[in-house]
C-alpha cells in the first residue's frame, strides 16, 4: 500500500515538473530518488 502511494507521488512529481526529454526525465528521476532516500531515513 505504501509502496503504491510512493510510486504515484513519484510519477505525479515527474509529470508536474514537465520533463521535456529523456535526459531531463533521468535527472528528474534521480532528484526524486535522492529526495525519497533523504526523507525515508
């Protein structure tokens, strides 16, 4: 349940940030991943 919520938050954050290309998508994914790591510990 929590995993599903985190995935939905991650996806919505990526779409809100407006990824324009694959490189931008990768950078956004890294930012979201590092944010999750910082907030989970």
